[in-house]
C-alpha cells in the first residue's frame, strides 16, 4: 500500500520502522492545554505550552500544542499515525474542543521516520569509517559507541554499532532508508569483508 512513508511491504522486510513522526493542525485555534489536561481522562503529561496524550503506555503519543497544532510520535506504520490522529480527534471532541475534522486529516505531514536493521555480523567501526568515507562519518568511541554516517546530499543520519545493528533516521520514506542500508551493506562487504 502506498503511504507518505513509502510503499510498506515485504520488499523492505530487512528494515523495521520503529518510529514515525508526523504533525498537523487541529483547526481549533489556540488551545488552553493546562485547562484541557484537567478535563481529560487518558494517559497524559502536561508541559508548558503542550500536552502529551496516549491511549496507554507503549502506544503512540499525540502532542497537542497551545498553538492548535499536533504531533504524533512513536507510530510504527502510517496506519498507526492515522489511527492515533483519529483517536486524538475523538478525545479532544469529547471534552468540547471544536476540531475541524477536514483540517486535521488534510494537514497531516510526515516529518521523519526511524528504521532499524541488522548487518548480521560484527563490524570494525574504524575500518567502516574509512570505507564509508571519513568526510561523511564521525567515530569517536570514547564519546559515543556508534559510528555516525551521513550519506551525501541527504537529510538521513545512520548510526552503525559494532554488533552490526543499524539505525537510520531523519528522512521521510522507507524506500530511501532501504537503499541507504543496502548501500552501506554493499560498501562494507566490498571494502572490509563484513
């Protein structure tokens, strides 16, 4: 199925999407989140200017901002984003917030996603830094246990750990994340034998 994060399906099964962040507007104007929090009977946390809501611990979080905008974080699929937006809309409507149902739906914008993968073997990170290009990598083991790689001309950031685990973040579609992972895999196999 085609979604804003790309086509979800088996061709990308070597990647696991672990977080999708999306945002939009409620179409309700400015919201008094502090007062709103007292009326809601859901899992919530109040911070200055924003309110965090979730169905239950471990589910995606809907952040409602005083400005009337919202952000969804923690979803693992676009359908989960849509379901969370619908739930958020129902919860806010139940306490009298005048949600513009069309605005909340059409304003959803994908901000970025986070995907993980595994290379299947341990990686010498110093050798990987050379193979991937020193100008595109940061590796300071005394500061952080992973190599940080930024592919050319890209908003993506990759963290590569010595145990072969890979985290890819900062971009907007699973297809590109898939290509980045396979490019890393091919480069490391060719240059380091990993």
